[in-house]
């Protein structure tokens, strides 16, 4: 019996067969040819026709052709007549007389036998897959057709009609008159009928997405759809798998395999090659490449792609490129291929793509799936692709290309560089232990000295980050002593790297910098520009130089020519000094320059240093949102930050923006016990102290601040430019009722601040000492702190001039005007903005204590406004608390909404609302672009908007026009 689900959309054809059978019973026969692609239901229709004919009294003769019997003459005819008793006599007759054409006599006798059957009863001759019939049988059937129009015989044959790579032979009806033949071509099922078939088999509620997937995987082919549904009957999966391994009992894969076998070896090769290329990615399998990969005629391949798309086996993607209709179909096509054959196809594709000049990554994508080629062209393609991927920060792709390149011949000199990059990427993206063996192997290879230095720097960086700074220094020292005696420039690079890596261990740091300073005193040339820049950095943190002197020296070093390897160390070192010197815009430019010059796929200590300065800059400006959005804090993969410096800044930013619970969770999640003993740990201790202060635990905060100071001092880091632990500890001592200890800390901080002499550190030290001192002298110090910090921070519009200093000014050791300080950048908010808020709050409290309540309110309200502008929730709360303590009513000054905008913010916002760019606004108002950006950020926060397009509506009060 035929399967009814295979006869969907075949009603008209069945009616035609019934009509032609009736016509044949009246003595007027005809040939009916049922053509169609494999699996479209030709055989099912033939069986249905035979059943109909038998039910109406016709005698049915059947034959099924196969490729195994094409060499047996008259095999198909024998199948038709073999069941008759008379057949034995025909088959056993004596051979034809000499000179008779082969099979001529036997064919005639078989024809006479067939006529004798027709004389008895009308006949239906059903021949399945006539395209596979032997030549003699095809000739016999063609001759029969020329006579059956006068006989009660209906001949129904099926033929495969599909565009294949090998051109098909002529069909059975090729040489026959159209009056004798009726041909019907079977199309694939429509999507609606295919969906109907699926729903009729699938019980329960069937999701439309699942049905659509099945329709695509079945390609409207009744054979494939039925096989797929057979596999899915025993499963309740809500999604269609992409691989045949997830299907049982495997009917679908077997049906696809049979479809390929029926198409012939050339088409099968093209179909599988297309599946292999399609697996690599969209757009890979164009007709030209597919033809080259499969060794087929490109014209036939183009036709095949078009035909398969019409049949539904291929489907155009969003850009019109053909792909297999469903990954499951593609997997089934590939299933019959051995891995060796698949790898061979990918290799041929890679070679073809290389010859026609395709992109390196396209070639490498094929090589990833091919076996080792053993030729230098493959090596070059893989390494070029790795380079491109690394430059685009696609580490996973670069890793794959580099690992695959190791399977190809690489010259020993080049292998060092490849292993260094591969080890660096594995360390950074897989796990820290993964890359170290690669880097160690690179160190052992006899490569060029520069490559060996790069390998040593990368290995040293990996070891130092794992907490083994001494081993890192030993690696670099051993390379320098044994292999770089004739390369002084490379020896200097190794020495510089050692100094930078020593920051991860306080004992090693003191040892390395002692030797570096001694070398610089004896022979400055042996230190090099990068080494001298590190010494400037060292002296800046050790309280041995001023900001102005340090900046003069680093600028001079930056202007000197430097070796490319040494140049990598300069921008980051100079950026750190510039940030401490409150030259934030210059520091930011140096960070951008340094990161642009870094190859992120190579481990280098300066890359981490640059990332640290980048987040330090945001913190120095009080740009808390920027801190929390930094990639080192908000990591792309959603994992918590691993850098102690990033964690520290994030904790402080969360505290300052009023999110102490979130800050506490972040701090508690940091593994302090197993963290490397580096300077970053000190920064974390300071941040945890800030958190404890905000949580109302000054004793715990003091412990953190003092431990931070102890550890920094052990590293010769005594200047307040790095971490202001003394001022923070002084505040805790005051909270704990220890004014003497607080005063000692504040005075020492002021002494060191005068050495560095920038508004930020000097202003901070002054207002801390002011709070610790109290009284009229404290007020004098607070006034001086505000004046110092006002020079560096952007001044909000005021209703009156800054208040003059108090008349009572006891001698405090400061100069009258604090002149000689390094001028700050114009970028805003400046480095002193957060300290100015604290200084204004301290000034306001002291003014309140001195009875100058009007001045106190002005100072505290300015502090609250500035804190609001930065989003500094904690600082604003402190200022408002001080206002309430001073007896002031709650401030009526709007801190949010249009009325909260300063004159400068409103002017910039109105220009932005007119579609002016930031650059245009900066030029119109003679401001730095960063100033414009900072004002807009503050404006967005006050207006509660996120986009520039919302400015116009937000600036207009509800129900009103312009104000």
C-alpha cells in the first residue's frame, strides 16, 4: 500500500492516471511519464496507479530498475513478464540465427508475449526508475509505445528529473511523438502542505517555530519529511537539533544518504563540498569556489545551485547567498563523508581561495578544518589571519589560527614569535597557567634577539602577575647576561621591564630600583629613556621631586628618539606622572598613544599599567559612571573584575554614588588572601577603608588605611600622589577621639604635599589639617585650601566673590599665595573637583563653628551643588548634613531638573539641542571638547535623560515655552 502522506498535492496526477487507465481499457493506450526529483513521491504515485488499475480489473505488470542491472540486456522486460508461464519458453528458446542483431529476435518474441496478455485483459505496465533501465529494455519500451495506442495497454514509468552535475541521459519519451506521451513533473510540497503533514504526525500543541524548522529541514521533499518525522515520533524536543546524532532511529540521515547516492558521484561530491564550505560560514560557498573544491564544471555547479534552491534544499540567506535550508540537512549531507575526504575538500578550497586572492582569514578558515598541509603557503595564511584577528581584539580566532599554524612548517626564527603570541593569548584568555609553557618554550628556542626579548618580557609579565616577581626578574636578568651582551639597546629594554615588573613585590622592587639608580648615576646611557622615565616615576612617589620638575623631565624624555621596544614603556610611565601632576588631558593623550602602540596579543607589563592609568584618570575626575563602565570593571563576559586596582576604584565609586551595599558585596568577593603582593593590593586596602568609613566603622577603616600606608612605605612610596592614606587615617583618628594622632598625620601629609606641590594634593592636605586643627587657624587653612583648589577646578557661577581669608591668620608655614604650583589642564571636571567639594564642606563646618553662618551656607551649598554635578551622593549628603547642623533650612536650590543647570551647562545644552556637535560647541564657546562632554554628562544626569535627542523637551518646563 502506498503511504497517503506521500500523496499530498498529487490529486490532479491521480485523476490523470485514472482517466488514462480508463482510456486504455477501451483499447487506446498511452505512455505516462512521472518525473521528479528524488523523494518527491514518484514511486508512491506509481503504486497508487497500480492499485487503482487492479481495482478496475486491469492486469498489472511491474518492473523496478536499478543501477546494478543496467548491464543485463532486457532485464527490465524480463521483470515485467517473468511471472507468466509462457516466459520460460521465451527465455529458453534457441539462439537467434547468425547475423540477427543482438536481442532482436528475443525482443520480438517478448512483444508477442505481451500482446497475448493484452488480448486477454487490459494491462497496466508500471516501470519504476526507468532512467536506470538497461539499454535494450529502454529500446523495447520505446518501440512498444509506438504500438500501444491501438492496444488496451497503459505504460506508466517514473524517471528521475533533477539537475545534476553529470548531464543526464535522454528520457524515455525523448524520441516519441507527443501524441503518445503524457508527462507530469512532480514538484516539492508547498510549505503549507508540508506543515500539514508535520502537524498530522506530531501530537499535541506544535510550536510554529518547530514546524517551520521541520519544513526547512525536509525541504518540501516527502521522502525527507517522512523520514524526519519517523525520527521525531519518539521525542518531545521543542527544538529541532542541528546534528543527526540527536535523531533516532536515523531514518532522516539514511534518506539523505539515499538521495545523494541516487544523484550520482559527481553531484554527491558537489553537495558534500557545498555542505563543508557552508559549515565554515555564509558567503563561503560561491559557485566558482565550489567548482574548484569539488573538481566540477563551474557552469554545471551554477545550475545545480539554482536548481537546488528551487527544490528547497538550499535557501538564500539575508544577503541572497545560497545555504542549506537547515543545519540538520547540512549535517546529514556531510554524514556520509569520511573525515579524510572532508579535510581534503577544505584543503582544496583553501588553495583555490589563495590562488584567487581571497582574504587571509577566509583561507585560514578552511585550513582550520583541513589536515596539515606541510607547505609554507598554509603557514603564511594562518599567521596573517592570526595577525588580523589579534588587531581586531578577536582573541579566540587568533588563538585558533596560531594553534593550527604550529602544525605547519615554521622556520625556527619565526617560531619564537609565534609561541610568544600564542602563549600570551592563552594566558590572557584561557587561564594563567596555560600560556606559561608556550612562553618558556619560546625562551628556549634560538630565535632572533628581539624576539627572545619579547618572549622574556611576556614570560616575565605572566610570572609577575601570578605573584612570582622574583622569577620574572630572574628570567630577564638571565637573558640579559647570557644573550644580550652585544645588544645594549635590548639589554636596556630587559632592564626596564624588570623595573616595571618589580612593582609586584616590595622586596624585589627595592632591590631592582637600587641597582637602576646606581646605574643611572654611573652611566645614564645604560639606563635609556624608558629607564630614566621609571626613575622619575620612582622619585615622584618617593617624595623626592616636584610635579613641575617631574613633568619637565618626562616631556624631555618623550621628545627623545627611542628604540621601538623601549618606546613601549614610555607613554604609560609618563601618563602616570602626568596624572599625579593633575595634567589629566595630557595623561589621557599619553594613555591613548600607549594603548595604540601596544599589541594586545602580546603580554607586556605596560599594557596593564596603561589600563590602570586610564581608570585612575576617571577616578581623579570624579567620573564615577566612567569608572564603573570601564572594561576592567564591567568586563565583557560579565565576570567580576580581576584587577585589584579596578576593584578598588569600583568600590570607591559605588560608595561615593551611595551604593554601599553593592560596594560591600564587591569588596567581599575579592580574594584578598590569594591576591599577588603588588601595589594594587594597597589600593584595595585604601578602598576598603573608604567603605568601612561609609559604613560607620572608623576603627576598621583606620586599620585598612594604616596597613595601606605601612605597605606603601615599605616600597619607598611615601608621597600622597598615589593613595592619600594619611588624610583618610587622620579623619578616622578624629572620629575615634584621637586629635593628636590625626594632627601628626595631617602635618606629615602637608609636608609631603608641598614637595609635589599640585592643587589637588596641597588642597587635600590643607583642608585635612584644617579639620584636625580647628579654630581660627583651622579656618585659615580651610580658606587657603579652597583658594588653592579653586585655581584648578571649574568654578560654578556664584552670587558673590570668594570670601576673603579670615583676619586672624596664625603662621602655619605655608606661603602667602601658594604660588609656584603647576597650572592644571582646562578639562573638566578637573583633578581637584572632588577635593574642592571636601574642602568646601570642611570650610563650611569651620565657618559654622566660628559663627559665620552666612558664609558657611554659601560654602556648603556650593559643595552640595558640585557633588550633585558629579553624582557624588555621599559628598552631597555630608554637605547637606553640615547645612542642617548649622541651622539652615533645607536648600531650595534645585539640584535636578532644568533649574539645576548652571549657566554654562544651559548654554552648552541649548547648542546641543540645536544639533551642534561637541566639536562645534567647543569652537563656538572657546572651550576644550572634554569640557563640553563633561557639562553634557552633568546635564543629562540633572535632567534625567540619556540621549541628545531628549534635550530639547527636557529643557522646556512642563506646559511652558522658553524660559
